[in-house]
């Protein structure tokens, strides 16, 4: 290993740890979404998780948020959209999917997020994609397809996908869009920005909650439901999002997004141990493909080049438009 490569690996080590913990917390969210039906409804848990996150966050971030308001105010629509789509809509679809599909599939489908991040980065910012990343994308797609079809590929020709699988894929698409916009966020402290996003997520969760309540589908949490709300509010909503944003800052969205591929691994383990879901040859093969995908895409990534990041590409695009 050359000195330069060793230095890059060392500097990226904190990001690797943060992103691994993030994947573990998100895997716990997949299991929670499978447990939630009957204990708390999708929109109720979505609103309450962001209420918990905001209440815990404000004593630590309130002053920083107030100081950053002059810089955040011009970007209020972007913040509202990122919080509404990346946080609120993602979770609404994710918890709704838990009614129709298993925790293992919920976790496995999140492996599509890195694929979508790479594709959207290429389309939006022309970020280079190395052959190793293409191979990683292909392996991940095959793994996700294997999970979605449960080994019966006639599902692809008949388009007979489980409703929950379709919902969770839509959720992953929204989160991928949120991820590629993270590097272009306002230049304010990460804690202040996340506080603004958490507020946006809470505010945008209120209309769908009102619809769920008005249609008679709202279920207020029982004792187990409150435990789930506490976990998703403190873990996946608060710590995981902060860790993920920091990981993106250190190693960029393409590389950070790949760590979401660990969610299927952790999710499958938790689903088997905690929920008792079956784990057979098909699930094992899907996990193996996802692992191979993250290994190829991370180890065979392109060398850094000028304007190869979304932030640099975004700046150059703005310069050309002025």
C-alpha cells in the first residue's frame, strides 16, 4: 500500500465507522416497520419519530440553528423538499410497505439506494462511474431482483411484484435523491442543518397524518408502539442521519451511499433473530451479491478528479448559467 493510499484510508476510517453504525440503525428501522402494524400506524409513527427527534435535538442545536437562520432562510424551499421527501415521504412509504412485505425484503431493497445514488449522480452532475462501480451496481441489482422475486423470475415478466416491495423501492428512490443533494446544502454547521431538516420533516408529516386520521386508519401507539417510536426517533431519525451526513462530508455521496448495502446484511440478521423470519438459499444468495457489489464499487472506485464531486459539478453548473 502506498503512503498516499494509506493516508486516504486513514482519513476515511471515521466515515467507515459512522456509516456502518448508520446501516445497523437503519436495519433496526426495517425490523421496526415490520413489527409496527397493529401497534402504531405508518403516519402516526412517522410524525412521532420526528417529534421525538426535534425535542431531543433542540436543546443542543437550537442556538446553532438560530445563528444559521440568515444563511438557511434563502434555501427554505430546498430544505422543505429535502426534509419532506428524504425524511417524511421515505418513512411514510417504508412503514406502509411493512404491512405487505417482510423485514428481510425491506432491508434488502435498501441495497438499491447506492445504485440509485450512482445513477442519479451521473445524470445530475456527470460524476464519473468506474468499471468497478458498474460491476457493483450490476451485482446489487441482481441481488435486489433476487430478493424481490424470491427466486421466481417469472415475477419480472408478469410484473406481479408485492405491493410492499414497490412501496419500499419508491422510498429508496426518494432517499437517493436526498443523498445527492446533501453536498450542495447551505454552508452551515451540520447540526444546525439537520435541525432545520428535522423540523421540515415534522411539519411535512402533519398533512399525511391528518389524512390517515380523517380516513379512520390512524392507530395511536400502545406500550410496544411507544418503544418503537422512541427507538426510531433517537436511532434512525437522529443519530443515523447525523452520522450519514458526516460520512457524506468525509468521503462523498457515491462512496457513502454504498454503505447502505450493509443494511440488508444487518437487517437479515435482525429479522431472523428478532422476528423469526425464514432465511434460506435465496436470501443468502441475495446477501452474497450485495456484499460483492459493495466490495467492487468501493475498492474499484475512480481516482479523485477535478469537478468529480456533486458539489464541484453544482458550482460549475451555476457558474456556466451566470
